[in-house]
C-alpha cells in the first residue's frame, strides 16, 4: 500500500513555521516513498476561518515548493459525512444523546468530583427507553457524545513509541454539537479515513487528541493509520515559539529576503537530522533522499534565527546570480537616485550580484550591498568619514590625489589596478589599507564592501574617477 499523508491546516491564521515544518515532513516522506501528499483545509471553525488565511497558507506552501498531489479539500464539504458517522455511532449504541444543560452538569460534576461527561452519561443512561428518541424527534436541542469504553487505549507512534492512555482520563467527547455541527476529532477521523490517509504526521500539540481519535477509528470500524507526532519548536529562551521571539509566519521570512530553499533546509533540521553532521542541503533531492521518520527527534527543537540566516547565506552563495536578479530588482525598484540604465543592464547586474551574493546572508543584505553601485549619489557613512577622512584630512587628501593621478593612467582590469594601488601605498610608505580605506569610502560611501579591486572593475573607470574626484573635493573642504 503506498504512503498517503496529509497536511491539514486550519485557516485561522497565517502559515506558522511549526505548520510549515509539519507540511514539509509530510511532503518529504511522500516524495521519498513515492506516496501521495494530500492538502486539506480544516475550515469548520466558521467564526475564525478566513479565506485570506487559506490563500496565505497555500501561497506559503507553494513558495516553499511543497506541491500537493490532491486537494485542497475543504473539511466543511464533508459535514454530511461527519454527521452520518456520528449517527452510525448513535445507532450502534456507541454514542448517546445528551440533553443536559452544560452549566448544570458542570455544577453537579464539581459537587460529586466526577468528569462532567460521566455525569452527562449517567443522566442519558437514566432516561427511560425510547425517551431520548422521542425528545430528539420533537426537536429538543441536544449534543451527541461518544461513549468512551472502559480500559486503556494504546497506539504506536513513530516518534514516541507505544503510547498508553487510561480511558477513565478521556472524556465522553461531544462529536456533534447541539446545532448539528461536527467536532474536530470526529471530522478529522472521518476525513482521514475517507482520504485513505495511512500515516498521520502532525505536531505534538495533537498528542492528547490521538487516543480519542483512535477510539473513534475503532468504534467506526475504520482501519487505523499510523501516527507520528513531531516535537514542539521553541524560541531561543526555551519557551514555546511565539510572536515574542520575532516572526513566526512563513510569509514574514519571504518578505525579509530569506530564500525558500534555505527556509526549507532550515525547517527540515527542526526536529530531524540526517544522522551525520550535514546541515546544508542545497538541492531538495538531497533532503528527500536523506529524510526518514525514524530520525525525527523526540525532544523539542530551537528556532535559531542566526542559523536560518547562515543557511540562507550558504544557499545564496550557491545560487546562480541570474536566478537572484528578479528578487534583487524587486528590492531596488524604489531606491532614490538609482541609475536606471545600470539597473536595466542585465549582464552588469549579474556581475554585481555575483560579487555580492557570497558575502550576504539575505537578499535584503545583498540589495543593500548593491546600493553604492547603482546610486547616482552616494550616501556616506558618518563613522567611516570620521575614521578615514576627518581624522587626518591632509593625509587622506595626499593619498587620494595620488591615487587619482595614477588610476587615470591605469589599465582597467584587476591585476593592473591592484598593482597600481599597492604601488601608491609603497610610494607614500604606508600600508595598503591606508590607501584603500579612503578610496573605498570615496567610491562606495562605506566602510566595507567586496574586494576593492573588483569593486573598481565593476564600477568602471569613468565612475570610479568621478567618485574619487568628488571625494577629494569633500576631503579638501574638511
Ligand atoms: N487542523 C489542525 C491544526 O491546524 C490539524 C489537525 C491534524 O493535523 O490532525 O492544528
């Protein structure tokens, strides 16, 4: 039987990194085992479900490259089937009608120190034969509760091993509310059965639901799927990951310039490792190959933003510049004083991206590094001006003046430029840095940049000399 897994998000919020991780693990297993990855939107919470959330979730999955083979199915489309399952249980005596007033039941349960649902069951069982049916037919509102059998519920979990739950700790759960709407635990069992799901892999937060669902599978006579519950994701402080720790929506990372390839790589390592020290999986095929549910860790994992950025830098460095162009363009579009001709020059932009991508951790950082190259007016970093010009203006002036003279006669290529600039330093009897720093400041406005010789080559003779001249004027005015 081939593997059938699913991702079943509730559209009550955006795609959270925890949800994305669950989706990814399911997708990886489906791809690895030639299985089927089903997408089901659990939209039965009418009050909190929103179409915009569904869209954001689908968009997030697509962005991450997690394509689904079936769906999206919508849980709300199965309501009739869910109801039929509840009625089947009722008919077979595995569920009962509960006419009681919840407040009254709660008060009685407290007084008698019993589970509220057991009090409800006693009341239901105390009704004379046929009365429940009559009252239901007369239209009296009531819920339907599942009658949890005595004993113990066991199931095996791929991550946690055998799990055992005493049934006395499990409430007689409502499966159909008095307004006729099904409850999550019933809907999920009915849907997973209908969709032929044979492995349910989801977050640990559902672990307490699983015994209830297992009991429902058995009561309905459905074959049980396997289960795998993946551990929680924590923030750096060891607390459950939340907004306090920074962005938790996948879309926020997309906006920040994280690459989907890097995000996927990062999410895969949250609660899983390949068994060796590999961390960078440049190709998704490598990840599919390495992934296995046996290596999902029991203990929770920590969402380390530094690591995400580091991984992103690794993916960025390896990505062909051509593939990054659009994303960089997107970020440079609104820059003031940008040189439109340069931005439109694809070959030149590709060289620029090539130069920057190996030293950037995000696309945003890369785009920021591109600014000095594409701006027609430089923005000078105050700290750099103070350090390399203002501290000793006559020295800076002398070095820049000499550079200007020498560079005017230098062939514009890496080696001759390097030779010329080092020659100026020798001639003035200072270290190369003393010449390079004021020069870099003049041509980029910044303290740091890619290697200066490459920067000059890319800027070209005309722009370099013009910027150097402007810089010299500024230094003279100090
Ligand atoms: N809709 C549930 C959630 O978003 C997931 C249900 C499941 O995976 O069984 O938490």
